[in-house]
C-alpha cells in the first residue's frame, strides 16, 4: 500500500468501521470464558482464511508481514471471541531493527498486539508494504510493529497494547495478558 493510498482509504474501510458500531457496543461479560481477556497459557487461532479456527504456529505466518487477525483460545479450545477487545493481530517481523521493548514480548520473531485501534476502536486490519506497518482500516492510523506498535501516522492517540508471547516448538502461546490499554481513548 502506498502512503498516498493511506490518505484516501477505501469506502470499504469506512463501511467496516460503521458495521463495527453494533459489535463495539456489545458488552463483555467477564464470567463468560468466551468474553474473558487473553490469559497466560491461551493459544492463538486464525480469525479468517483457509486456516480459520486453527492454532497459529510461528511458521504459519509470512515472514516480514502482513499481520493476521486472531483470537485467543483457552487450553480447552474455547475461543475468546465474545469480546470486541480480544481481537489480536500477529505478524512475523523477525529480529532485525526491533526495539528492546518489542523483543521482550515476542517469540520466534512473532509479535502480537491488540487489533483494536486506539483512535475509534476500528480493526487494525491493513498492512503498509512501504512502511512495513499495521494500518487501521477506518482512519488510516499507522503503527510500527518493530517499536511497540508506536503510532507513525494518523489520528490514533497512543500505541497498540502488546500481547506477550512464548513459543514451544513453534506453537505460539500467550505469556501474559495485554501490556497497555486496549481500545479507544475515552474522556
């Protein structure tokens, strides 16, 4: 994606954001395992595509991006998709040029972050090939996966929350809950 394209996001991105309004307003229920936040020991499963619902291994992800959308799943296989705040993006970014903060949360060259933009809670579902960065599908905020998902451009007020990972023979599991605040800024 060219930087010029980021300034004029497609109508599809806007419609996705509009369609999220009902989903975003859905309350999370902590007592429901599907709505519980990601927890240590959970694994990640693909949200879409030919591997939808399958456990993500580090070698399933294309080296250098783009990111894939995922949900955490508990050790019994219950997918934690009952809360909008559990959307996760994972990308295989490698080790080169990675900040110490990012390195502390990654496994096998793979990072995981909240997939919810910190601006208006839209999904961070696009990828910039030029910047090797995550892009929000609604308003074009750009996040640097190598530097703690720091905001590179756009209206987002803060970085994405990191989700620490660990790996056992390529199987990615969650090492701890989100580091940082998930979702949009509220006054």
